[in-house]
């Protein structure tokens, strides 16, 4: 068993430590949109620490390590997403995406 490195950021593998740029000044959210009308129905906040863990479940594009772009959240990974975000069960009437916008 290895001893955790106190310098390692939560949710990132040691080999990724040097490659991850500084976090942008952003606010991340889990968004739920109505399947029938694409209206935003639910928005759940995602902290920086939760985002680092979420990156292990929902793989961002290599050029987007901080998940600034939207990524679908399939129901197959929902148990892992709920374990990280504590957002409860998904609604069958909604499609879920990660999202980000500039902090004010």
C-alpha cells in the first residue's frame, strides 16, 4: 500500500499532476433539461473538489481538463455521479449535462 502524497490534488492521478493547468475562475453545475422542451429544470452546484473526482467518471476532452464545455451525464454512471455530488436519483424526464460559466 502506498502513502498518499499530500501535494496531490484530490481526484487526479499522480501522472496528471503536472499536466493540469490552474483552475479557471468558473462555476460548475450539473444541469437537468426537460426531454420534451429542452428547458433547464434543475441546476446542482459542483465544487472544484467534486469536479476533480467527476473527471474520473465523465472523461473530458484532452484539451478541456476543467470541463468548461458541456458533457452528457449518462444514467449508467449516475451511481458514481451521485456518490460524488449527492444529487439524488435522476429524473426520467430530464437529460443531464455538466456545465460551466464564468464566476462573477
